[in-house]
C-alpha cells in the first residue's frame, strides 16, 4: 500500500455502485417518471405497520395521482428482523396481483425484505433459502425502487440483504450487485416521523458503517471519501435529528449521511462490530442500530489493542468524528483513544436525550447469552473482512466488555 497522509491507495481495489440517487424536498414526485422509464406500470409497495401508521404510504401513492401507473398491491406487515418466510409470502402476493416492479418504503427491514422478494420473483422460485450466500444470482432483477424512511442502514445503495432465518436463529446475508435498486429516493418527508430513539439507533448504525468501512481491509480512496463525509454529517446532525425531528434540513442531511455510509461499506465492508451486532440481533433480538451503537466503541478498543495499522486508521477517524480542532489539539499517540471517546460522547448524549442504551445489559441481553452470541458472531460473514482475526475468546471479551 502507498501512504500519503491520511489517504491510502491499495495496490488493487474495486468500487461499484449503479444506483441513481434522487435527493431533495420533492424527490418523491419523480418516482412515476423514473418508474415508467423502466417500463413498469404495476408496482407492489413493501412496507411495515409503523411506516404505514405514520401516514407515509399516502405520500408515495399521492405521487402517482394523474399517472397511468397502478399500485398493484401494498404489503404493510413486514416484521422487524424479517424472515425468508415473509419474503416467500410477499412473492405470492406479487404474483397473485400481476405486479411488475417493487417499491420498498421503510427502514432496512422493509428494504431487505423487498430485495429478498426480488430474488424469489426474478429466479421464479418459491423459496429464498436456495439463494443464500455471495453472488448466487445471474438474472437481471425486476425494476426496484427504494424510499428509505430511516436514516441508517444505507440498504438503498448496498449489495446486501440481511434476512433472518427463524429456524436457525441467525441472520442470513445475500450479496450480489444485482440486488441494487434502480434508484434511491431521499425525501425528508419520509424520515420526519421517525421517533427519537429509532432516529438515534439508526443514525448510529450509519456511523458504524462509516467507521468500519474506514478501517476495514477493503478500504480505498473512494469508500474513504464517502465514509468521511458520512461521519461528518452524522457528527453535526444526529443530535438535532433526535431533538428536532421535524427539521427538514437535518433529516435530509442524515438521509444523505446514511446513503454515503452505505456506499462506503457496501464496497469496503464491515467488521467485528457488525459481526457481534448481527449475532446480538439473531440471539437476543436487539435492534440492529442499538446493538451497533453499544458495540462500536468496544470493537474499536479491541482493534486498537491488536493491530498497529488499524490503530493508525482509528487515529485518522478522530478528524471526522470530532472535527479538525480536536484532531489538531490531540497529540498523535492519544488520537485513537480520543476517537473512541468522541464516539462515546455521542452515544452518551443520545442516551441522555432519548434513552439509547449504552450497555448490552440495558438492551435486553442477559449474561448467559454472551457465549452463544460470540459463537454466532464467529460464523458471521462480516468477520471475513475484519482487519484482525477474531477468536471465540476475543469475541466473547468484546461482548463482556460491552455488557
Ligand atoms: N442491507 C443492508 O445493507 C443492511 C445494513 C444494515 C442493516 N440492515 C438490516 O436492516 C434492519 C434494520 O433496519 P432499520 O434499522 O432501518 O429499522 P427497521 O426497518 O426495522 O425499522 C424500525 C422501526 O422503525 C419504524 N419506522 C421506520 N421508519 C419510520 C418513520 N419514518 N416513521 C415512523 N416509524 C418508522 C418501523 O415501523 C419499525 O418499527 C435489520 O434487519 C438489519 O439487519 C441491512
Ligand atoms: Fe448496519
């Protein structure tokens, strides 16, 4: 690797993203035009109860008034930690209503479910489980639009779907560039109703994506640029998004931050924080953003103790999570620890503002589950991209520290 200040140019890297991004205060109104350009006339809307009850589907349906596009079906029962069973059920509804395209309206749960439905429909199958893993898909997918209503997962621009397998109590990852939607629509009307704690948790998921992308084995100058911009937007906007949810500018900033972090991590991947967070979600049903928020500082401390190279990257993080003034004032030997402190300061303030948990014990995890979580984390795909190899004892150590 060549080094020049904070910019790392790997000997080889790839970066890919094909999603058209439409962001703005009237972004929803462009959907009918964009969809008709794809030849689609009968979309299914996939969402969940919370999003529907917040009145958000109406905004989307209204954007079609006066056009010849007909909403073929609306499925609003996507559960959190949605599963292959739900995906297969929605695929039947899609077929029964002769739909020809998919609009996901929601957070990661609805978006990833929609990605799963697209797999089952495109592959003309009845069971998602047959396609688990990396790059098992070959056919061009159905026209697919994503309207995120949380500012967190970045799933609107990621090549991955995370879907639960309730039989095995694990989260399965499906990865392919074919999963990318045709376009992602960021409109602050769609996130304004997000309650404070969900705003905080999903925002911390986005921060974790940016941080893990910035220190991961596949980091590259393109993912670094997106990750750095995401961290700075989150640093400057997450608290106001929690305290003043109706602030459209702040909501648009957070939506863009989550998207930027998604662009970064979809290419440079995540590591121990996501591996342990996925496992915490699988075993104890802790929401994804909350698990990441709790585990992020502890995962970084683990890396600092294990890898001088990763420690250097964490030192650079300080610039983005705390700002240039703090960075310049902090001696280089203290920068890595200070970056972790800066992140703890953010989660500490979110804890005061909306009760976001900072310990696993506050999030419904019991101590007897930690071993099972550690065991599950070792099989999580995210660990393949960790900059440091992680043993069972080490994963358990991180979990115990965070407990
Ligand atoms: N594919 C990826 O790249 C990726 C990345 C990270 C996480 N994930 C997955 O995403 C899922 C989590 O997604 P999430 O954190 O976005 O949460 P979520 O989709 O589970 O939503 C959380 C809750 O917020 C409510 N909600 C969402 N938007 C709202 C709004 N605007 N107003 C009112 N209520 C609203 C929902 O109804 C739900 O009850 C997990 O399954 C996780 O594994 C996927
Ligand atoms: Fe995540």
